[in-house]
């Protein structure tokens, strides 16, 4: 079964559009610009168009890991928040997703779709079958 990975961000502002686009190109990320009336340009980014392997996590040229949220934070104006979504799926088998929110000061919040199992157990008080096992 084929593996599918999709990425997307919310729309967010950046400090310097030119510098931001240069960084995106260096990480092989694509973008869309939306002009929000009275607020100026907002960017949304994706990693889908260059192989669809998810958000980049390793720089093969430099042979080092990439801290994408930290690199992105540098481009955000004060108090701006960017949210990166990633969904991985093998149809009819499994799906998994994660979200990372990063603020301009570099603070990060992470959430996995599998967190719902623990939340549901806590709220409903019932174990749930996950991947053929009770959780």
C-alpha cells in the first residue's frame, strides 16, 4: 500500500518576505501568499511539492538535523504564530498526524493525533482499541 504524506501550515506574517522566500527555497519548501485586506501579505507553506516526504528534518548536504520550528521562528514578527501540520497515511491501514505551533520567540507547542486516545479514555472512561490492542 502506498504511503501518503501531506503538509500544510496556517497563514502567518513574516518580517522580511524576501529573506523568508530565500530560506524556503534553501529548504525546498513552497508557499502561497494571501493578501488580507488591511493586514498585508500572509504566507502558508508546504513541503508537498518536492518529494512529499514531510517537513524536512535532515540536511543531507551539511549532514545535520534541521530544527525547522527554530529556523521558522527567526522569520516571524513579534507575537506571530505559525502552525505546521503533517499527516501520514497508508490507506485502509493507518493514519497519523502531528501539529507544531511556533511563536516568534521560538516557543513551541506539539500535538499528535494519537493524543486523542488518551483524551477519549480520560473523558469517556473507556479503553479504546488502537492498532488491534486495547489502550
